[in-house]
C-alpha cells in the first residue's frame, strides 16, 4: 500500500494526488461499459462525484486513473472505509490518501436473481460479495464479475477494477482472477 | 432516577398484504380500527403520537407524515408529535419513544402507530427504496439490498455451523403455519410445507422465496398509558419491563462476523438487565425473521441455544408450541409480511393479545407471563429489544 500526498482536506479539486506506478494496472472494462441514460439523482445509486457536491472528489478522480483509494489517519494510522473527511477515532480532519491493494479473496457471496433496483434490472443475474483485501484490514462489499455466480467460491482470488459507469463517472468492482 | 411504569393497554393491526390503499388510507383504517378496538379511548386524551414509518418519501412520495397520520386518525396531539425512522425497526422505535415519553412524565396517554405502503406498480422502484437503507453511495451502486446481504449471512452460517436449507425451511414452515391462524397475515390463506418451501425459486442463493419476508402494505397501532391509567382500559395490560438497543455499524465493510450479531447480544443484555429476568424466563418471543437465517441466529444470540445450534433448534421444533419457547406465534415477518414501520407495532399487538388470551388456539401460547419483541434494522447493524410482562401475573 502506498501513501500518497497529504492534504488539509482530502478533496483536492484538480489533479488527484499521484499514486505509485503499478506493475499491473487495473484493466479498464471497456467491453462492459454501456452508454447510460442520465438518471435523476434521487433515482440513481451512483454518487455525485464532482467537487461542488462532495469533499471526496479525489476518490473518484483516482478511480479514473485505475486506483481504488481511501483515507488513513496520520495520527492513529487507522485505515478508513469508505474514505472520510474526519477520522472516526480521533476526529482529526487532516487525513492521508492511500491506494488500496488491488487483490483480495472472497469472504462471502451471493447473487441478485430478481427484484433488482432501477437501472440494474438488465444486469440480473449478478453476483455480489464481501472481499478481504490482501494485506489490508478491510473487507469490502462489491459486485463480482468474470464468472457466473454459481461458479464462485469462498476464498476465490479477485482483483479490484475500476470502470466507467457509462456517463463519465467511475466506480469500482471486483473481477475473478484468471 | 425513578421512572413511572408504562402499560400497553390496547392495540390493533390492519390486514397486511398487497393492499389497494394509499399510505393515508392505511392510517385512516388503523385509526378507525383502534377506536373500535379500544372503546374507552377518547381522542382528546391522546396527548402524544409517535409514527413509525420507514420510507414514506420513497414508497408514497410523502414527508412530514406524523401530522398527516394524526389527521388521518382523528388525533390532535398536544404534547409530542413525531415520526420515528429506523428502517425495519421504525415501529418499535415509535413504541420505545412513547414509553420514554410516558415514563419521564412528558406524556400520559400516547399512541404509537406504524404505517407502511410498499407495493408499487414498479418492483424496481420498490427495490430502489429498499436499497437506500444501506450506505447508498458506497454499497448501493453494487446492488446491495437485504436479500443478497442476508444470503451471505446464510452462506457463512452454513459454512461455519453446517446449517442446512432444510433447517431454514423449518423456520419458514412454522411461521407460515402460525400465520394460517392469523387473519391479518399476508399469507393467512397460503399453505407452505417444508417440501414446497425447498422448491420455491432462489431469490439470492442460498435464500429461496420462502426464506424471505415480503413487500407488504399495512398498519398497526397501540395505546400506551402511565401506570395510574392502566386499569381505566384493561385488567390485563402488557407492562414494559425492559428495553435495549445497540447500533454497531452501517457500511457493510464493518459487519465483521456475519454470524455473530454483537449488537443483538448487547441490546438483549441491556433489556434483560432492566427487566430483571433472563432468556429462559420468557414464554414467547416475537423476533425479526426478515429472513429464515435471521431467526436461526436470533435463537443463538438470545441464548436459547448455544452458538451455531440455531438450525438444529429450528428443526427440533424448539421454537414451536411445546418447545423451549414459542417464537413468532403471530406468524412472523415471513408469514405476516413486513410493512417496515408497522411490523414492530404489530408484534406488540400480538404480545397484548397473547396476554389477554385473544388469539386462535392454533397459535396460542399457554398461560404466558413474559414476552420479548425484537427488531433488527438494515443489515442487522441495529438491534432493538423490548420485554413485556402480563399485568396481574407477577
Ligand atoms: Zn484518527
């Protein structure tokens, strides 16, 4: 895990803090990106990611460069998820950005076979799971791509990938490693 | 600080199900039913109203529902009027708030009502509403709703403790069978054998349709009064003897063990401590079986069986009439449906009706004195517990 730059607020508005180069950058998921209709905010699960709406726009800027990151408290070294603007332990508002490991293992999984929310109906069936990141004390929830749900197993290795959700915004998910 | 005792003296539940009625119409219906069920209640006596409603903004496009409910029910509260929102525990929150208000002397006669309208023309819109219960901008975009989360809980419980689909079906069969003796239940007229349950379609593996509570419209209301007033309404009230609550996390990353519900153990300890009883003193319990696996874990967390043995407890009929204690004689969320804000209130109505021996024999608990009500909310991240004692019993 690499420590990135330190900012007074974890929300630089222009260039995101530089991350260390990676030997195997998370692949862009171009084939699965579909053009996306602009949805009214109150019917859209995906967050507004711009600096006029969130102090965490750096997180989304880093997703665009293929990096899943979060904040870490420089005082007590606690690693947060999701990224924060104030440490929940010591309440400092001066936090570091760090990149998260891109590999992990499935702790639990299931699939949505029906009754999906708006905008996700055409993706059914889809798999979701909790993933233990390798080398970081974090278990993240997310979509798991790359295999049908009934071919997944607990302990299976996955990789973090970032993707364009179809309207210019980016998000993250997991993909089963080959 | 000494507090006054608080009694639940009357209550009523509307028909639960897919109701051709709006949110306001359900509130009117439960108000009318409440005044019929509690003929000694005068509207001008009700100084406070607590309205349990989880997501009227989403399901009914309506905010500020407390005064709306008051108007629908024909009430003009003079002391406290407010909505309580705690997702699936919104109804119990209304009762706990009424309890606190009366115990502290701010209220003399309070009504706690729960109302939820969930069935919409679009299932996707309803699922979108349910998705907002999670940490929406982080867990929501992945498609997090209750079924896949509790499916992971079931998967881990099966892995860690050998719990089986058959044991989960035993919970569902029991609760649906009790619901067949509860005319207000959504599935009053539907029979579910274990065999049938095991062949229903998968919703979120390993959970099948019969492992999941439904999207339900309905309302329920109870009357709570200070101890001096209880006898004005009934000789057999349900006294609130203890309550506890614990909020452990919200984002799914912080769920920790999916099968050890720390928050439930904390809330239960608090409630039992206040009531001065233990888990083995209960005659029955209304617990939050939003999914079959939830009830199985609740058996363990409340201490009715050792950790990991909840599946066996279910299969052995220990939560059935004649078992260790009767769990969900009302029919549970599985059999009655789960109109979020109304559920916790309907469970309290069941406690009172059981104490007053006003339920059909098929689901009657023999001579009950102590009862517990439990709700979890969201991803089992919050737990709320109340303990009741039958009036005149102890
Ligand atoms: Zn800190």
